[in-house]
C-alpha cells in the first residue's frame, strides 16, 4: 500500500437494506453478537394523537415507573443486574419501548419489562416528580431564544392549531390527571408490533407468547397529516438576551414527490453538513456564529425545511443578508462539479453508515415502517441522487428556495 496516494473513490450505486419480511406483527433481524434488541412499537401512540400531547408523552415516560409494591428504581436495578437496559422513545406518529439485553437473560429481562408495563400504577409520587421535572425544564426553555424561535417558526409554517405547533404549558402540566394517563394507556398503547434483533436460537416467538404479547397479522396504516396553514407574516419575539436565534422555514413536498431527492441534496449543499455553504460563509469566513445549519424534516404529507442559527444580537441584519446571499447564489449560479460530487458522496455515505450493523438496521426499519415508504424507496434514493446534475439543483432552488418563499422567526433583542 502506497500511503502517499489517495485511494480510488468508488461510486456508491445502491444498498442492500436487509429489511425483514413478515406477514405478522413480528419482524426479525439476525444478529449473533450475544446481545438482543426488542422494539415494542405502539403505532398509534405518537405525538399526533389526542389533544393533550403532553399526557401521551407522560404515559410513555412513566410506563416503567412501577407501582405501590415496586419502585421505578427497583425495576431499573433488576434489569441492570441482568445486563439489560430499557429505552423509551416517542416521535410524531408512534411511541415505543426498546429493550436491550444479553441473550442468556432474554426471558427474564422481557418478563420484567412486560410485567412492569402491565402493572404500572402511575403513583402520585412518580407523577409529582415527573411534573416537577417537566415544569423546571419548561421554565428553563422559556428563557432560551432557541426554544422560542423554534416554536415560533412551527406556528408560522403550520398554524397555531396544527399538531406540530403544540405547546406544553404550565397549565397543561398541572392539570394532567392520573385518570388521563390510565385512559391514554388503554386507548393508545395497544396493538404493538415488534422488531427483534438477535440470535435465531432465542426463540423470540415463544418468549412473546409466554408474556401475552400476541403475534398476529399486521398492516401499518399511515397517519394523515393536517394541512399546514402558512402565515404570510414574519415574527420577532422580544427576549432580552445577548444571543439571538433565527429560524427560516418553508413547506416543501413530502417523500415520494418527484423533487424530494433533489431537495434533499439542495438542503445538504446549503446547510446540511459541516462543509455546507452556510457553514463556510457564515461560520468560517465571517465568524458570525459557532454553527448554522439547514434541515429537511419529512412528515407523511409534507416536509418542513428550516435554517437555524444562534448569533450575537448585534449581527441580525448582516446574518440575514448572508443567508439570502447564499440562496441567491444557488438560484443564479450553477454549482461546481467538485462541490456537487462531494455533497453526493457525503449524502450516500451517510445513508450507508446508517445501515452499518444489525441494530442500526432495526432503527432504520422502524423509521421505514412509520413513514409508510414503498419497498423500493432506498433503491430509488441511490439512483436519484447519483443522477442529479447542476441544472437540477439550480431548478429546484429557484422553485422552492427564493427569499419570498421563506418565513422567518427571530427571538432575542
């Protein structure tokens, strides 16, 4: 090997996802690492459900909080002694419990977790601690310009009544009752599907049935999003602070739209990674911020594009000018071949890394199920990204990324 020569760069043309196939609600991914991962996913328990979204999240976080006879600390200690760990997660459409553990203790670990979920009592002490922590967290967030700007841009882009714009308030926290938690658990935390990542010798089917976790036919039904109602106004939230926060945003098409893959690459080039144009200009050249980035968040029926930045409050007009300047460059100039190639390789390489190992594949598969994507989505992804040229980037930039298509919210002085 001659280390004075750079290795050849090979074009990434596709990927084998190794996603499992199943006619039931149990999906299995093979792994012989001596450990297992069981995702218990409740497809109707996401943040989109119900008016009191705080209560739904509270149910999830207290599912392992114990009862009058066994505290949450004791439960955690029992699982820890078996080399296990429980992680709770909630996104817009679903919520879930992920159980990690050693193959040799799989039966005991899953039994403890299932019994804890069944017997959870939502005791007054656990509820009080949770509410106190969330109130403290809320009060801290309300002092942060980043929090205020993020909430503000969501309301501008989607409307105050949209699910994405839900705000937890002190009143909501105080008024959420134990009975609400019991009712929400009974209504939303039912009919899960399972993603098991582990050894074939574990006989996961038998273990699930032993714990009354039924295996049955399963078909995912995608949630329908409310239509976003974008405001024509921008918003400035006055908050005394040495640091301002700005959020630019727009509604872009959903996954499956003919322009979505091009927009993914456009977002990356503008601000989606450390080598992006916004980072090079506003952070590296101008020194106006420690970090600025853009993001593209897909939902089932639309996507949210955002530019986010924290900066010195004296530099608002200069920062806005430089952001618009970078957008104008993308609208009026063709991107160079080298920059485009680097961006493509980064995007495709990041996708490959997200499939590196059985556990990451299981995470990607959960996202795949929740998003109701077509079976050939990732095949289309690699084919589309590889085929995009400089004219495509300029065209979608002009169609979706003009200054008058963006809404902004600023929080600070």
